[in-house]
């Protein structure tokens, strides 16, 4: 399409203009074709690979569902104007109920020349219910996490490598 359009315009009007139009038509057509192939590949990958891996481990998978905004606000304290969640994995692992999904949260800032989107969180949001009797809240987060709703005080852990990667906060140091 791009080559034909460019050649016709170059022949009828102007060679430089024809080349430019041809290149733009080629680029646009290629983008449309590859975008559709990319979406198709992603859907097939989720259906054929991810779903089978998850089921092999006895867990459920739903590509269209995810954890909710209330689950996000249990951990994070920030403004969210837009969010999405997908690829929910849920089930029991050794008696522990787990749920996790891809999660995206962002806020919008109005500026003089438009609106800026600031990503508050983008990654995997994980929720586990250990079904243990406890009156404390314990939070484990990556050391680079921002906007956390901190509960209690920072806890010191026995494993130095663990502490390099995660921060732990708790309302009961002994518990």
C-alpha cells in the first residue's frame, strides 16, 4: 500500500512528497498489522501457556479479573484517578489462601498545557490469608516501594539478604 501510494504520488505530483506519503502509509499499515498480531499473540499466550501453568499448580486463573482497588488501598496510601487489574491467580497453597494479579494505578495532574499521568504502582499485587490467629498487622514490601500505608514500626529481620530486598513493618514486634 505504501509503495503503491508513494509511486503514484511521485509519478503524478512530486517525488519527495510521494516518497514521504509512501513511507507514512507503509509505517501506518505495518503498525496496524503488527498491533493486531501482538494482541493475538498475547491472548494466545495467556490462554495456552499461563493458564496451563497455573492450573498445573492447582490454582485458578482468570485473564479478565484482578484484585480490586480496596485491596490496593489496604497497602498503599495515595490518590488514584485511574486503575486496572487483570490476570487474577487464586487458590490455596499448603493451606494458605492466595490471590495475585497484575495491577496498575495512576493519578492525573492538571497542568497548564494538559494533563500528566503519574504512575503510583505498576506490578503484581499479592494478597495472602495465612489463617493464623493474630492481633497484629504485618506488612512486607519491596524496599523501593512508594506511597505505603505504614502500619506500626519497621521490624528487623534475622536474614540480612531478605532485609536488602524487603522492608517489614508490624504493629507487634514480638508477634
